[in-house]
C-alpha cells in the first residue's frame, strides 16, 4: 500500500516519498509525516536471519513506496558498505545488564552516519525520478555531528553542493577539526557567532525565503535539507531498531514477542522518533526512554505537558544534545493531536512566538509509551567511570547520559525488561571529556595524546576517522555573524 506524506501544518499537502525527500521541509514550514505507519510485513523470525542491508530493505520499502526495488537496493548497497568498519554495521555489545547498540561505525564515528550515508543516494534518485534539473544545495545547521556526517555523505556527489553552519564555540575540538578539514569542492563549512539554535533558526529562515529561492531557481539551484527533519534521515533510522531486535532474537537473548525497552540520548528527537515508528510498525518495544542532559526541555515536557524553551542554554560535554527546540518533536505532537494539523500549527506558532506551548490532557494521555529523565554532567561522568571500572567498556558522553537515565528508570520502576541503549558516538569523538571522567590526571595531555591513551585503556584501535585528521590541512576557516548567513550562501553559490 502506497505511503504518502502530509505536512504537519496542512493536511491538504500530500506528496510522494521521493518528493518529501527532495523538499526536506514542507513549504508551509511543516514537517512531512507518513499518512499511515506501515506494519512490518516480514515476521521477526525471518528478519532475524537477515543482514543489516536486507533488514534495511524490508523496512525502507514500506515507507519509500515510489522507489523501485532496484533503486532502493542500489541506494542501500552504496550506503552500507566498506565505509563502515564492521560488516554487521551496527553491533550490539552487552555490558552491565544492557545492550549497547553501537551506531558509530561509519565514516565519522557517530550515529548520524547511519542515515547520512544513504541520504545523498536517496536524494539523487529522487531528483531523477522527479525530473529535477537544478543542482541540489544542501543547507545544514549542526551541533557537531550532523555537519561532518553530511559533509562526508555529500562530498563529491555529482549534482549537489553542501553548506554547513556550526556554532563556532559550541562543538568539540575534534568535531571542529573533522569539519574544517573536509575535502571536496562542493563543500563549504562556516562557523557562526551564536549557538546551535541560532544556526538552526538561520537555516530555517533561508529555507523559507521565497525571494532567495526564486533567484536561486533562475540560476539553476534549489535548496534541500539534510537535517534530521528530512524523512530520508528518519526512515533509515528505523532500520537499526528492527535490526537490534532481530539480533537479540537470533542470539537467543530474547524470545519472539518479548518486549525490549529502548533508551535514546536525545537532542532533536529524531532518533527516538524512529524508535517510536518502529514500535508502531509492530516491533515489540516496551518503553521509549528519552534521555536528556542539563538542557532538559523534553524531560519537563513529558512530566508536565508544557514545552518551554525559555531557559538558560547550557553548554555540556554532550554537545549534540544541547538543544532547546527539538524539531522532530513536531511529528509526535501532530500525531498525539490525532493528526490535527490546525492544532499542531497553533502550538508551533506559540513556540515560535512565546517560546512555549501546553498540550491538552487528551494529548498527554497518548504519551504513555514514553519515559523521560535527564542526567547531570556529574552523573554522566560517573556513569562512564563506573562502567569502565566494572566492565572495561568505554562509552562516550552522549551514551553516558542514556546509560545514566536508564539506571534511574530501573531504580524507579524495577521494570527488568531487556534494554537496548542507543550508543550514538564513539568515545574517540569526545576523548577529553571521556578521559577526564575516568581520571582527572588526563587533563594535562593534548587531544591526540588522549586518543592514544584511550586506545590503550579501552583496548580498541584508533578509528580511521581520527587517524585521518591528525595531519589533515584546514580547508575551511570562514566565520560569520549569525545575521550574515544569507550573504554567505549567496557568495558561495555566486548568485546575485
Ligand atoms: C545527534 C546526536 C544525538 C541526538 O540525536 P537526535 O536524533 O537529534 O535526538 C545524540 N548523540 C549524538 C552523538 C548525536 O550526534
């Protein structure tokens, strides 16, 4: 059955999957959502015998219904290949009573590779299907990981250009180095004076700028988004939850139909939304445990039904979760409003205006699949240290927020069901924070000394993504005020 995509702000807008992938965001500012969530059409037993790529096909074909089998299988084959340093793509590691789903074995050693390695191929295929002649300009705001993963995905892909904005002082030194050393003359990396929300707001404004859009179109360009609002990001993320369940079943860790809880360190709400979709497709997921850091807007939201971004923005050691507006939450709001675009639009207007909104009691009652909590900096650091000392397994700062929240959940509820914790970054990406958590003595060392130290301590080889940037030259050094993002884009594209 064909899946079409509606805007969360206008039910009258309905497009095919390939059009939704190309557009990224709906013209009315809404997000594209499937008009129904398809059910898995293969049994769990059958899925448990499949490779990652095969599971990817079984899941994605249900959403990208206007792609042919060959088109989709080609995209999957090009995405999940030797760029990943393990054949299983997303390994499950058992440590201290939980299963860590390692989503960081791709080109940039963070979970965004899972979707961004396939998105460029989905986009090029979508462009061909829709007779698009313009060059696709990817515009992205990043809190660190998306930027590099998108750059790595799109670099050198013919018919595309990519421009990435990041908060100049809001990403880790290794994240920044990864971005500014990016090769490929279709890539452009810019630091802005501002935080991630400023970058994201600026990018949204550019997308909504119809005057700029018309000028670009005249000169053979059109924008698209690689941000986590694109359904071409969301759909590939559903895959690894199905795959993780299938692996647990294959390894005899669970019986068919057993409920498994999922714990997700959350920022923009894309990763956990994918788990929610997986559950609604029939995957036996119990609770969706939403873990926040000190920017705990989502924890407050699940507790009170009030989403309120009016608060201090805290810089933490899990920067990819330092977010006060979780864009993908809009898709959940739309759904719990009973697919009511008017209601959703009203709430999103309140968010844009007053910076807050409150959902109705009825909507709140539809959130029972979710459990929200948060971990402080201290709690996350203690979790890294304790897990390492107990098991020898070293996790990154984002995953530590999830592991810490999972402990709180277990203490509160005594649930006892098996849990899959989404492990969203390699500890090598946040080496200083990780090593400092284990022992204060490491503070004196340089970043690259710490990398070698971590490798020895965790007994894990230094990932290729880190080796590469040790000596790579800086190719991007552009910095601009947040007010000048438009000028910067025009200059890069050479449009008048
Ligand atoms: C992006 C990111 C997150 C947050 O994921 P969302 O889908 O935005 O909720 C968590 N951890 C890491 C390492 C990330 O890069």
